[in-house]
C-alpha cells in the first residue's frame, strides 16, 4: 500500500484532487468526524503546518497527527483503496 509517510499522504491528497470531482471529495470529507475534517482541510487544503494547527486548535501533536493520518486513510478507503497512485508491481 502507501500512505506510510507524509510525502505519500500528500501525494494521495493531490492525486485525489486530480482524479475526483469537488462534489465527490466533499461527499468523502463529509464522512469524517468534524475534528478530522478540520485538520485535513487546514493541513492539506490550506498548507498550515501541523505544529501551527496544534496551537490553533489547542490540541497536542499526537491528536493532530492522528486526525491527519486517519483522515487521509479514511478518504483512501472511501474511494475503494485505489492503487492508481501506488501501482502494484
């Protein structure tokens, strides 16, 4: 699979935006808990660093990282775990 590093998660976010419509992505985002949506939108959508998000949301880094990692993973699952970004050799 992929999504094991920040680089892979960012690549998936970018690939998802090339592959799916805004409506499809909005529907997928709507399935995430609000706190997870917020972290994903801030970090990937607006480019806010995770450390800055911890200050903005008054949460510790572990919470923010968990929301970031699980949010991207859940979006990947929502779209059926596509392998177009991580082709199987």
